[in-house]
C-alpha cells in the first residue's frame, strides 16, 4: 500500500475544500438553517409530534442525511472529474499506485468533508431543537457508512460524466428526489398502505430510518435491514469501481 500517494491525494482534495470554505461548509449550514425555519416553524406548528418526537427534532436526522448524501456525491464527483477533464488523470494512471489507493485518496477526502458537514449540521440543529442521541455509536456508524457509500457513488458518476451537465444530472434528478421521498421529513407510516409499499423500493428509506433510530429508537424498517442495505450498496459501488479500473471505462481513452 502506497500510503504516501494516498496521503498526497487526500491532502490535495482537502486543501481544495479549505480554499473555498464558504461554499464548502457555510453554504450547507445556511441551507439547513432555512429548512429548520421553514419546516420546523411553519409545518412544525401544525404537526406537534411524530412517533412521540417533536416534529422539529424528528426532521433533524433527515436533514443531516439530505445534506450528507448530496455533498458526498457532489464532492467525490467533482474531485475525480476535474483530473479527467484537464487530463491529469493520466498522470495518476501511469504512477506506481493502484486503483485502490486512488479511490482511498479521493473517496476518503470526499467522505471526510461530508462527515464534517454532518457534524456541523448536528451542532447547528442544537440551536433550534433539543436533541438526544440514544445510540451515539450507531449514529456515527450510519453517518460514516453513508458518507463513504455515496462518495463512492459520486466517484462513479465523476468518471461516467462527459461534461458538467451530466455531472449534475444524477444528483439533481435522481439523488435529491429520492432523499425527499425517502422519509426525511415524515414517517412512511403516515402514508397510505400502497405508498408505504412503493416507498420501500427507495433505498434512501433504509438509510434515513436507521439513522433516525440511532437518535430516537424510532424506525420505519428494522435496523438490521437498514444496515444490510447500506452494506450491500457499499459493496455494489466498490464492485463497479473495480470494474471501471479493470476495463479502463472512460479513463483510458
């Protein structure tokens, strides 16, 4: 394992974040604050509790997941797309480093950024509502697994994209709607039976449900199922990335 190469890629990607600190960290926090103001104040005044939890506190795990998932995908996608766009990816491919070390550097940096943003939003949420984390270990575990899994997905999107429009296509038209429809702002038990069944085909439901369980021990699906689904998604993304580097899909031509 060439740890020096992994460290070099990781530090470079992290330094890019700190050069645009306002855009990378401040913007997600402000957006989350607006969600609290709109959903917590406007809707929260009409919905007092969901599963015994005040609505303002209930939406905190969903808001964190919403931001973390979109940031993970975007950070990782842009991180690997720019070397491909300007041609420096060939320097990486010709260097004495394996695809695993390249992935560790880029995905590790993207996941770290998203994890930091998730923690900042968690701290920000305490300014609006009183939070109690019942299972802090599992909260960190679900947050970390989500950051890593969707950073891997973003890495795949960054390699697949041929232009900036395609780079934004999946996050805007696929990821964001799935998160909004994945129980981020409501419990799926509030839906009619038919739509509850349909919603279970949305993979984001399992992430939000497991993450919310770590806070309040309330879950729309079994925690074991949530953990199995995110582990399966992680393995699938790793398999796709292995295939990309094995075949040279969109990186050797």
